[in-house]
C-alpha cells in the first residue's frame, strides 16, 4: 500500500502500528464509511506518532474482512 507502512522489524502478534502519509482522521472516516473500525489514533497519547494508528487483527477476523480493509486502504 503506497500510503501506509508497518514496522516489520519487530515481532507482531495481533496488534501493530500502521504509519500513514494521510491523516488518521481521513483514514478512519473512509473506513467507517465501509463499516470498519480503524483502530486507535496514537497521536492522542504519543504526539510524536502523528499519522499513526494501532490496528488489531485476531482469529475472529475472516480473510474476507482483512481483504476488505486492505482494499479500502488502497483507495486512499
């Protein structure tokens, strides 16, 4: 995804930080239009992490859910 990145240098279990070139507000608004909860805006607690959010994917998410998330993010 051209506007997003995930730090893959550290182990990931089910939560991970997504850095965005687009404002988190814009990302979350677009996701909500598709009935997807975007995650936690990290700038609320860590101002230096502007345009980053915490995402969580677990075994409760189907492959189709993840594919839809990626598809929506690719439109931004």
